[in-house]
C-alpha cells in the first residue's frame, strides 16, 4: 500500500512538472487567452450564483411578508378579542367572555407560530444576504484577479533583462552546436582516413594472398571443372560408377589437399587478418557512434531553429500583445467599479407601505370582529326565539299537570307545577323583553359597526393601493434610470453580451451587466403587472424613452376640437378639481358619507368628459396648444397648466 501511494505521488509530481513545462513553453498570447478563459468561466459561474441567491431571497421576502401579515392580523384579533372579553366581563356575560378566551388562546397560538416563522425566514434572508454579498465580492474579485494576472503577464513580456538572457542563451546554444559540428567534422575526417587505410591494407593483404594461392586457385578451378565433368559422366554412365566414384574420391582428396594448402597459407596471415577484423569492428563502431552523435546534433539544430523562429515571431508580435494586455488591464480596472455599481443598483428596496398595510390589517380584524358580533347577536336572537317557542308548548302541559294533580288532591305536585308555570311565564316575559329590546339593539349596533368598519376598510385599502402604486411608480422610474445607465455602459463597450465566441474582459463584463439588467427588468415587469406603468420599450434606450415621453398625449395634426367643447372640458375639469379638494377634506374629517356623495358627483363629471367625443388627453393637449399660441389673459384653459 505504501509503495502504491509513493508511486501515485511520483506520478502526480511528474504530471505537475509536465504541466509547468507546458506552461513555460506557452506563448504570451496563449497565456493571456488561458487567463481570460479561466476568468470568463469563474465570473459567469459567480454571476449565475448571485442571480440564484437573489431569486431565493425574493421568494423568502414574499413568504416573510405573508407571515408578517398573518402575525399582525392575529395580534389585532387578540387585541379586539381582549377588549370584547373585558366588556363582556363588565356586562357579566361570562359565557361570551369564556368563548372569547378560547378565541384569544387560538389567536395567540397562531401569532406565536407566525412569529417563529418570521424569525426563521429573517435568519434565512440574513444568511442569503451574506452569501449574496460574498458572491458579489467574488465577481468583483474576478476582475481584480484578472487585472493582476494580466499586469504580471505584461511585466513578464516586457522584461528586457529576460529577453537579453534569452538572446544570450540562444547565442551560447549556437556556439555550442557550432563547436560540436566542428568536432564531428574532424572526427569524421579521422574515421574516413582510418577507413581508407583499412581498405588499402585489406586490398594489399588480399593481393598477397591471391598471389601466393594463384597456382592452387588455378588447379582448384581445374579440379572443379574435372569434377563437374566426372559427375556428368557418372550420371550418364552408371555402369562405370565404381570407376568414376574412385576417380571422384581421388579428385576430392586432391581438392581437399589443395584447400588445405590454401588454408595453411592463409593461416600464415591469421595475425594480420585478426588485426584487420578488429580494426574493421572499431571503425564500424566509430562510424555508428558518429552517426548517433550526428543525428543528435541535427535534432538539436532543428529544435534550436524552431525555438529561434518562434522567439523571432514572438518578438515581432510582442508590442501588439503588450498593447492587447494593456487594453484588457484597463478594461478590468474600469469594470471593478462598474460591476460594483451594477450590483448596488439591484439592491432590494422596500415599498414603504407597511404602515398602510398595518392599518388595512387593523380594519380587517375590526371587520372580522364586527361580523362575529353580528353573528353572535343573531344567534342570541335565534336562541331567544327558540326558547319562546318552547314556552308555548310547555305552559299548557304544566297547566294540565296542575289540574290533574289538584283533582287527585296532590297539592304538592300541583304547587310545583304552578311554580314552574310562574317561572316559565316570567322567563317568557324576560325573553320577549330582551327580544324586543337589548337583543335587537345589539344586533342593529353590530350591523352598524360592521357597515362602518367595512367602509373604513375599503377606504384604507384604497389609500394603501394608491400609496403602493405611487411608490411602485417611483421605483419603476428608478429602475428605468438604472437600466438606461447600464445599457449605456454596454453600448459604450460596443460588445454583445450574448456573443459566446469572443472571450475578453469587456465581453465578460457586459455579460455581468446584462444579467443585472435582466434582474431590474424582471422587477419592473412584476411591478408593472401589479400597478401598471411598465413598458419594455421605454427602457430600451434612454433617448428613445425621453422622445416617447415627449410624444405622449400629442394630438394628430388633422384632429380639430371646437372652442365650445374645449370650454366645456375646462369647466368640467375645474369642477372635478374642486370636488376632489372637498373629498380630501371630508376624508380628513372622517365624514365618509359626504366623501362618498362627492365622489359620485366627480365620477358623473368624468363620464361627461368622456362623452364629449374626444379623449381627455387630446383635449388637454389642445388646451395647452391654445394657451401657448394665444395672447389672451388667464382663462379656464390655464387650469390644467
């Protein structure tokens, strides 16, 4: 196991060493592109993570708002129930007080439950906000990191001393290869001279051997020819086989004798032959070694030439690469602040309507309580009516029982029946009194209270909706401004954030900004669906937005509105404004009946404006145009101005 672990460690070390060597052999262009690729990958991953955290936070915020509403509603219910319980205890209506105690307990449990949920959600939101801040800082850190790496690469590429060292290294390598080439050339001359001497000696020795064995060679050739003839005769003349074989044996003996003589002569020169063989082997070995060294030097020359060529090409593009790196460094530095601003622009801003929502919840609880009071009063009346109906049946039965008991002279039973009859009649009178008095009054008071708090609830809902719309419209305007600003930044960069083929700091930064624009547009769209006022085209371009704003309400050149219609429109508008002032005053004085009547009158006047045959926008614009072009004194036209 230890051996395998050691081998694994060595393999990992070798792999890292190879990666380092590959990194060293990379050109500056390749190093810059590798840094940008890693930067783009990490930045996009971090940006997507920020988007996920923001979506999760928005969901939790919605859940918290719902839980807070439920919590406030439960608290309001507890407050009203406690007030009702106190009143019931003072009125000695202990049955109602006991019923309210159970309601209070139920609402208290619900309130505690929602409080725990709100606390848990708040902790989750806090944790997500910390994670989001860390993720946003990680995105900004990506730009800082790539800025630092590109500066290091620029310094490395622009390192003059390193370039001088590389040139000195190239010069030393060239000198070494040149000296090796000269040495190999000298060795080759010596080897070729040794080979020439060896060839001459071999030729001379063979010449001497040939000279001394010439006679034997001739005789051997002659014997060989005769042997061949004899062999033919043996084939042709089998009858003379014995004789021919004898001759053949004789000739073989002679041939062996001649070969032995030749071998004996060659044995005289065995020392010289052995020396030549050794020398031949040495020369061959030298030739082989020279060949190996020659190939090695040639390979070194090719490698050196390729390195020199690559360096030359790198030197030619060096200034261009340095300029590219400087541009990327500058863009990365600019994006550090731009990205931080982009993330700040997407911070969540509350709608500021919690006070109005609290009022709505307060009156919702009041409506619920008033409704319960109405139901309770109706239930009491129904109980009294049912009890009265029982008296109509029970009293005659008791009268009959009393008569029967008296007839039987069971005066004790008769007295008991008589007492029960008196009690029943007394209770009947009491129920009738309550039914015609307090019970009906409580029911009527409960209904009036329900109607009153219902009107107040509708008013609070209307105010809350209006304030919510006002705050949302302000938020939408802020979103438009921020989106326009971010779009102008992307436009100035001149890059397409959806272009996945180009990898540089500007493209990645544009992707980050575009993701934040999408977040802002999603928020604006959500507010627009709820309150209106959001148009996608309005945020495409700030200048287009301004032009569109100026064009709103323009009257076409061919639309003509007569003076009488304009005068009637101006009068109606003035009356509506006067009524709206009175409505506001009545609402402030809590005179809601008067406010309702005035609102109906104002609505009637608005209907008249809509029936004039032109849209209110056209008539308002016509009034403005006439006021601009007219030199008359102030008129009703100036009301809208």
